[in-house]
């Protein structure tokens, strides 16, 4: 329902919440879902709850949807521990970290990883995320070899099934079950 949409004719229904009578037609005052109260013969509108964009400092948890060398997309399922179905996607820009003098780029996140991140900017409604702090980063992941869950082994993720080892930017509680968004 959009504002102004017809809900009923006024011979059948009275205007309920967020509805009005305009020359014999009951119309919606707000965007939302029509609600009919047959006992009271009222029709009203339940307003759409507009999801609030996460703000700077919020901690979000989600799953990596796309992972490229410089930026990854995180589909957000939790904001500050509360579930959201708004479908927000945040961007994690990956720093080039040179480790051990070998000039190798460290893999920070991979496709499918469950990641906890902090909102650092929302300029132009783009949610920029950071995973730099100890409690941020990958909290659960599957072996890219065999698909088994990986467990923490001294800062590296190890597959108990096939022995594969993987490198990530892990959160300090990586491998703990159940995961805490
Ligand atoms: Zn494996």
C-alpha cells in the first residue's frame, strides 16, 4: 500500500489507523500493509518499518558474499547482536599486509566466511567496515578443500577432516561454538 491507495469504500468500512475517508473511499495515509478489523468494520494501515542504516561504531555480523583482492562484500545479518533482515551489505577494504618479509598478501577473508566487523563510515549510504580490532574478523569458516568446519589451532584455521590449514584475519573468539554475533 502506498499513501493514497484505496483500501475500501466507506459504505463497507470506517477509516482505522493511518487511513482516511476521501469522498466515500477509504485511503491509506502511510506506506504499509492494510489491516481489516471486521468486528469494528474498520480498515487501517500498519506502517512499514523502515530499517535504520547501521551507524558508525555499530558491530555487524554477516557472511562474505564476494571476495576480491582489495574489497569484500559482507551481507549483514546482525547489527549489535540483533538480527536484521534489511539486506544491508557492507564493504571491507583489505589492507595489503606484508608478512615475514616475503611480500605476500595475507588472505583476510574468503567467500562464505562468517565475519564480525565494525562500521567505520556510512558516507553516501555505503557501509564501510573494519576488521582490524582483536574481537573483529572471521568467526567461522569452512575448509575450502573439503567443506568441513575449521577449528582454531594457534592462530591458523585447521581442518580436522583433511588437515588443510588456512590463513585469515581471525576474531579472538574464532572457533568458539555457538558463534556470538
Ligand atoms: Zn578439509
